[in-house]
C-alpha cells in the first residue's frame, strides 16, 4: 500500500479520536445495529487498540530516527491482515461510525479501557 494511504488512515484515526474527545454522551446508550458487511463494534475496539499501540511505537521510532514510513506501512498492513479485513472495509466502517457518534463514543470508551489495562500490565512487570 502507498504511504499516502496510511497517512490518510492515520489522519482518520486522529480525527475520530479528536471527535471522540469533543463529543459527550452517556456510555449507557445502546450501540446501534451495525450492518453485517461492516466491522462490528467489539472487533472495531480491538482493531483501534492495535492502531493506537502502533501509533505509540511509531512515535518512539521517530525519536530513534528509524525509517518511520516503512515501519508505518508494515505495521498498518499487519493489523489489517491480523484481523482479516481490507482497507476498504476499514474505511467504510470508520465512515459509518463517524456518522454515529454515540456508538463511536461507546467504542472509544472501550478502547481507552483496553489501553489502560495494557498500560497497567506493562507497568506492573
């Protein structure tokens, strides 16, 4: 995949994260029914956690002056392959959730929860 595609994906993830922070709603709202052709909420949580962990490792690579573009391409491709999804399906799913911010908020609450658990595991070692 081209570097531009992954830069675009990174921008989408950052935008969604920003919108999440701006949007406030109760986490007690129910997640709406997501079309079966899209990534379902629980899987989206797992994928977004993986993307955020990659973003953290890429930030560290930039500090070491590693070849960040090559690293980014490889890691993003690996995440999509790991979850057996295409870039098109990911993009379509992100677009869908972007139009349903209550659901995206609930997903991101779970993402933050999972990232906090990961951080706690790392710190406790």
